């Protein structure tokens, strides 16, 4: 009797343990519930009947998601998704909407076609590191054994899939090629003739804004400059250097990253030296030098800040020199680069005061004329004289108009007689 009791106790303990394992497994499962996928499948069918095929495709794909228990709708959902996805993906591919085609084919389990669309997207976006990252992650997963096992239902519905390793190899070459292209683009954008003419524009800006002829000449020269140089070449240069860094950052290649950092550091140092030594006549170019300096990602924040501070000190010195030459607008621009806002405002005020001083004689004359008119209108006798003069002038105009009308009528009569009318 005791043995039977012990056996029952052991059986209960084993059963309880097994039940606990089952509960723990279910609790740890990260898949969707059966109720969820059934609801998604029903929604997909409604969208399908309504002719909303793209929305239906997404819903069918969602209905094939992994569930902790067997997914009862995975097979029919994958079958219908494959049927819908093929023509939708082909239509998007014809329109060269490769990103959409990549997703549509993938949702339908047509992975070879999805790879083809993704490679078209990659080749049409050779300077977009985010597209590279997406392609690399996609191809690395699709080339794995886990992909085949995780997508058995889709592959059964849409057909077998063999990953083309050449796609991944081509994608993995993109960062090095992208870096090279970005650095070449930066070299093309850097143009010292553009910088020279830009600095000349700043230097020829008139300080006396009351000199309308000088202001008009300056405005015309600005328009000519904008027509000759429609693009901001400094921005293009910095953008290219930034793109080179982005490629190195996503490559997961330590050797390439070190190479790019060295090349960028050398290039940036050259640009900063040129701007601060050869083209410091323009405050905006010193400001651009600071922008270049801040691209040195391999430097810590403190070092970059110290280098930028050195350029601002140079701007402050040049601002003092410009102010000593009474070039207050130029001085104000230098002070703003140096982040000396109070000095910049003070220089602008000196410029305003100078302009007001030159305009003062004209202002005084206008005030005298206004006062004379005010005095005239305040004298009743003078007002009466002006009114009489105005009436006399009006009568003269009317008389002249009548005389002109009679003369025109006579000329018309004479013309009619001459023509025998």
C-alpha cells in the first residue's frame, strides 16, 4: 500500500513538473497568439474582397507570423499573399519604385524577385549608406539557414529560393567605393576661384548705404556672382566629407575606418589652413573654417572646441582692424563669427550713426520745407491766395480742353469735305 502511494506521489510530482514546464514555455514564447493571426487573416480577406490588394497583402503577411501554437491560417495566408504580391511587385518594378517592389515581393515570399528589386535600389542609390545597411542586413539574413527554416510556409507557397551570394559580395564592396567617390566629389567641389570671388564680394560691399549708386553696383555684382556660382561649393565639400565618414561608420571595417579618418583629417586640415590664411578677408569663410573643424569626429569635443576658439580669436582681431578702418559692417560680421555679439551690435550702431549723419542735411531740408508748408497753411490770407490760384488754373485747363475739342471737330469737318463725305 505504501509503494502504491509512493508511485502516485511520484506521478503527481512528474505531472506537476511537466505542467510547470509547459506553462513556463508558453510564458516565454514571444510569438503572436492564434487569435491574433486569425483576426489578421479575416481582416486580410475583407481587404482582398474590397479590392484593396496592397493592404490585403500586408495583412496576409502579418497572418503568417510565428505563433507559439500551430498557426492554422499560415498556409492559406501565405498562398494568397504569393498570388497578390507578384503582379503588385512587377508593377512597382516597372515604375522603378524599387523599395516598394522589394517589400511587396518579400511579403509574398518571392524572395529572389525581392533580392532583384533590392539590388536595383542599391545600384540606383550608390551614395546612400542607409540603403547599403538595409541591403547588407537583408542579404546576411537571407543567406542563413535560419531564414529557410523560419520561412518554410512562404517558400512552400511561392516556390523554392536559392540565395545568390554575388549580391552580398557586391553590397559589401559599397563602403570602400562610396568613400572613394565621396572624396573625389569633395576635391571637385573645392574651388579656390570661387572662394576668391566670394571674398571679393565681401570686400567690395559698400559701407555707405546712403550711396545709392554704390549699393546698386554691389547688388548687380551679387546677381552676377549668383549666376556664375549657383551652388554653395563649400557646403558640397563638407557634405562629401561627411558622406565619407558615414560610409566608414557603417562599413564594420576597422582598416577602412582608420584609412578614412586619416584621409579626412588631412583634407580638413588643408581646408581650414587655406580658409584662415588665404581667404580670411571674408568673415563667412572664417565661419566655414569653423564648420570644417567641427567635422573632425576623431577628435574629442574639447580639442575641437579649442581649434574653433583659435579661429574665433582670429575673427575678433580682424574685426578690431576693420573697425579701426571705420568699416563697421565688416567689423560687425567678424565679431559675430567670434561670438562677440555686443561688439557686433555696437559696430552696427556706429554704421547706422554714420549713415544718419550723412543723411542729416537732407532730413533738415525736408523738415524746413514741412515747416514752411505748415506755416503757409496756417495763414488764412495765403490759403485764400492758393485757392484762387488753383481755381484759375482749373479754368485755364478747362478752356484749353474746350479749344482743343473745337479744333479737333473742325479738323474732322475739313477732312470729310476733302474726302467728299
